[in-house]
């Protein structure tokens, strides 16, 4: 032991001899807790002093073990600065500190960089005086025979420093470089990053910066305590309060329990972000490779601890992930290829509770970082997709790097919803239960063909445990912090073999063994997910076809493998609705069969094109305001349910069946519903914000009322709780939102209630019976589908109505040619020159003529596979089309003018089907 230590031990001995005079008698065993609280004030003060000194001493041992004394030449084996002490977790260090206290182990002279909180040394003295005060009490506490030893569960409290938070503007730059020696094993702080960066830039010596980053980022216990929140506390004003708290602790059932015990300062994300912003001023080649290695090591340590040792607490783990993803973009490719995948693997080991905690921290403390984290994960997925050659033996679903990145993106996805505008989860439509129909033969067939059984797939689909833990639903996300579209990864969506992913999806539901991206639908585009829905619907159709054949074999019923509708063009509504009503009443399961439509008196065979025209014609008739079931919103050009319709609920149910059949048979409709209809179909009631696209003028007026702050609102608006709306015939109808509503005026106090009740009436209550019947019909077809699981309401609208982007350049690129035509044929060049010059209305007619629908498919015209085939040499015949297969038969006309004349006649006067 050196001379300083000997002097220190001598001073401890003299302090002990003086402190022995103040020993208080030990309380007898029979003394009750009440009598303990009845001791004199002097005894209480002495006990408090002893406990404070003991706590301070244990804290010094704790920080000496974890942070060290800052002396690079330290030879104390119980100090982290000496290099002899092993790395300890906070829990291990706390237990070891208590052991060192009990055996009076050596304490270094220099205090670590963290000063522990203690009521005995909160005076406004200098640091040396504080050290002397603690040394004076040190031996006193050790020689007290009647002092209880702290239990091993006691954890040292963190310091609360009376300092002013520093920023990059007020931190001094002329810091002595010798202060940087304290970075040995110490947590990072904003000030330390500034000092290290300045030294690196001024002296061109990156070694201290690399070393500090390497030490902090390789050890989770150190990184978790980096960038702590700085609590400003006035010890002088709180001295009496703290003393009272200690007295209360002495009177409690557990005398060793500190009333104001805390787990330590939390993470200051803003400080962390400022520090890394300053770090980005340093050339990345100085530290990027070292930081990548450190992050990789950190990820492995976190992964090991989360899976096996479980020594680090959850809060520290979350802090480590938050800090790691605040690291600025690194120019080296190893970050995306090595460090980031390692962090994703570590995040995969988080429990559901840990994932939820990380999502909440990102949503509340790190909103500004969500885009950075999302873009980084998107870069990782895209890079992996582009650089990897996937085969049938190594599919996208087998790539562990993509799997862990997608799972981490799910946490960001929920954090994004929490960070945005969320509506209460109480606005739900009443659930509609479709009774299961008994089908013994179908059940028997499902027993032999279990993979074709889709009846219980919806019930077997478990809810996302993370969503349940967070209590969020995508229907409640009125406005996410980042648009949902930014979560799409198009390279991944284009690369996925959906047949394999869908098979994995169904297998995962049953056995949980396969990975499927359909379980993470936010990362897939609507076009890719619609393909998965198409496979599911086709499997269901084939299953129903088998059941029908089995019925025919056993003689139970004639063979009906398809849902056949035979209609007349001039009576299409009556014929279709009557047949659908009969089918729904007799055997609703027949609605799950493949639709086959036949127009009476026409030769067309339905391979898809006839069904498209059937739906187009029936939609035009049903949504015509003259029919009286729906009204036209002139301002928004949308249709809405007629609250005063004379039609029965059964009619609205049949309309819902038609809409469900369109989705089920992969047919796009020309329906102009407002978005609130799709939200209600998914189970979310309409609210005030839904008025924006339903009736913009009314929405803006009510919004102005909510934003009006004047005291004269009652006089300015003169609005009562009686509202007025018009029926389909233009007659005014009055309704009281409250009883005797005409006498209740809208004021500043009740205006929010008025707006909510007004919107609820218009969007929910006024059309409750009509919409409930409509939704029931829709669910009769889609109840066993994964529609609500895979798609958001905005995506369901795209499924029903198609894309709104008429990009014919994309159609030209995706078109194929047959019969001798190529993209370089002169007539093909003339054809596209004519098409690009057409107005939008004529372009829609061309789509109607060639495909049977004037709507753009989900994903845009690039997903429409048009084929232009040669149909003989020059002649006077008009072009024809196979709408079922999207084939345009085009004769090789002699010049461009003739081609344009024949093409315009064909698309303008086409109606009906024949046999070619």
C-alpha cells in the first residue's frame, strides 16, 4: 500500500476512536416498531447519519467496481481502472460492493466520475470537502457493532447532480486532454463525446475516440448508463424533506428501505442525438470500422444475455437498442451487412413485453428517429434482396437476415402508430356472426383433404401478441407519424413467390414452423397481398367444387360446381338479386363457389370477362340515384346510403353480397364509396374526421366551430342540438341529437359533444339498419377470408376500385405481342402513338374494350398483362378482344389513319358478347 493509502488508513483509525464515543445501545429484541419510532431526536439523527455514511460508502465501492477511479496507474484490484477487476453487471457490482464494505476493502483516493447521492454530503462545499466528510464517517460506520448490514438485494442509488444541462453551445472547448483518461470503462456523455471529437479533429488522433466508443458499445451495462438524464435538484431547500424521509424509513417495517429510492437517471435521447450529430462532423473513417465491430459485439452480448444469462434488466436493454439505433449513418458497407443484422438478431430475442416497451420508447421519446430507423431497415432488406440469388432451395422466406429485419420493423410499425394520432378503440361496429351451416359431406372431404379446408382458418388465425400488449389496432390509427406506404418494400414484394409464402402462411397458422411475410403485411404492397388473397379464394373455390362433386356422387344433390347466374341485360337487377337471394337462403356456402355469369340470348362463355361486364352493369344500376337505395354526394362525388330508402334490408344485404363477390372473384368495381364505408366494413364506426371526404363543406364548418375561441360562440353560430338534413327527394328532415335539442344551444363547453353527436348520427345512426344489412351480406362472402388481417381500409378500397393511376406508359412496357407482332412493328408503334394521344375518357373505353373493365388493377397498369395479337392482313374489320384473357386482336391495317378510325369505332360502340 502506498503512502497515501497509509495516511488514509491512519486517518480512518483516528476517526474510529472518536466515533466510538457516540455508539448508541442496541434496541432490545422485545421492543416494538412503535417504540423504535419513539426514540429521542438525537438518537434519530445519529442513526440517520450512520445509515447515510454506510450507504455512501457502499455506493463508492459500487462505482469503483463499475467505473473506476480514473487513475490509469491504479493498482487496486478492487477498482475497474486497474484492469484487474472483472466486468460486472450492476446487480453483481452491488452485491460485491456490500461484501467489500463488510471486509473493509481498500478504497481509491480519487472518486469515480459519478458522485453518489447522500444526505450527509449535500452541503455546498467543494469536492475535496465532500471526500473528507465521507472519510470521516467511513470508519465510524465500520466499527458500529449495532449497525445492521445492508441486505444483498439493496442496489446503490444513482447520483443526482446539481448541475446545469449543457448543450453544444455552452460546453467549453478548451478542455484539458488529461480529463479524457476518465473514459476508461465510463459511460458516454454528451460532454465526453464533444471532448473526444474536438481532440480527434484538432490533433488528428482518433485513438481516444475509438477507444471510448469501443468500450461503451461493447458492454451493455456501460452503454445502458450512457447519456443519463440530468436532474436539477436544490439540496439546500430539500435538506429537511430528505431528513424526514429517512426518519419515515426508520419507522417503516423495513428499516433498510429508502423511501425515495430510484433506479437511476433515465436515458436523455435528446442529449444522445446531439452527441451523435456532433460525432458526424468527424470523418467517418476515423471511427466507423471500430464502431461497427463494437455494435456487433454489443448485439452478441445482448443476444446472449436475453437468451441465457438474463443478468441485465429490461430497461437497460431498451436503452442499449435506443442508443444503438441513434448512431448516424455509417459510410462503410459492414454496417448494413454485419452490425445491423446482428442488432436485428438481438432484437428478435426480446420478449413481447420488451418489444412493447421499445415501441413505446420510440413512440414517445424518439419520434424524430423513426424515419431514420425505418429507412435503415429498408436499406438492409433491399440490399439483401438485390445481392442474394434466391432459388427453390433457398427462398426469401429462408433468409434469416430478412426475417429478423422484418420482425424489428414490426416494432417500428406499431411505434409509428402510437406516435401518430390514435382514436379510442371503443368506436366499433357490432360484430356480425354468420351461423355455420351443417355440411357433413364437406366435413368428410375436408378430413381427406385437410390442406384444402379453409373453414376454420379465420378462427385459427391468432391475434398479434405485440398488438395485444400495446392495445393498438390499425383501425384506430387515424394519422400515423409516418405514412403507412413508407413501410412497403417493393423489391421484397416483387421477389416473393406468393404461392410459397401463402403455403407457409397457412402452415404457420397450424404448426408455427414456417415464416411467411403475410404475417407482416405492412411490408408488402397491396398488389402482392392481393395475390395471396387470390390464392386463398381459389383454394376455397376448388374446395367447394370438390364438395359439390361429392354431393353428386352420393346422390345428395345434382352437380353444381359453380355459382351460376343467368340474367337478362334489360332486367339485370331483378334477375341477379332474386337468384342471389335464393342462394343465400338455401345454402349460403354456394356463394363461395366460382362465379359464372351468362347473359340470356348471348353466346359468350364466362372465363372472367363476362363476369366483369356483369358487375359493371349491376353497379351502374344499383348506385343510380333514381333507384333510391343510395344518394349522390355532389361535392365529393361519392355515394352514400339513403337513410329514407323504401327498399327492404334484404335488398341492402344483396348489395353487400355483390361487393363481397367482386372481391372474392378478383373483379374491380366502379364504386365511389367514401373511405368511411371501408372503415365501417372493417369494424370501425365513423367519426368526425371521416366527414372530411364524405362532406368537405360540413367538415370545414364544424372544424371552424371547434377552433373558434370567442365567448360569443352561441351568438355567432346560433346552433342548437337540432340538425337538419335532406332526403333523396330534397325534403328537409329535422332530428334532435338530444331530447328537446332545439332548446339546447351549442356553447364553448358542449361544442365537442355536439360535433361528435352530429358525426355519429350522419355516419352511423341514420343509416344503421341499411349499413348493418349491407355489411352482413359482405361478410357472408368474406367471413372466412383474411381480408381484415392483411389489408387496411385504404387497401380494401384499392381492392374494390382499383388504382387511380392511369399510366399507359407502364401498360406499354408490360404488354406482350403474338401472331407475328413485336414492339418494333410499325403498326404497334402507331397503335401506342394513338393511345397516348387519347383523352382519359377514351383511354378508359380502351381498357373496357380489351379487359372488360375500365378500372386500373391493384398495383397499376404494369400489373395488367395485355396481349396484342395479329388478326390477319389489312381489311375493313374492326378490332376485337378476348376480355377474359386481355387479348386484343388487331388486323395489320395499311396506315395509321385507318388504324385510328377502326380502333375508335371499336371502343365506342362495343356492347355484348359473341363467339369468334
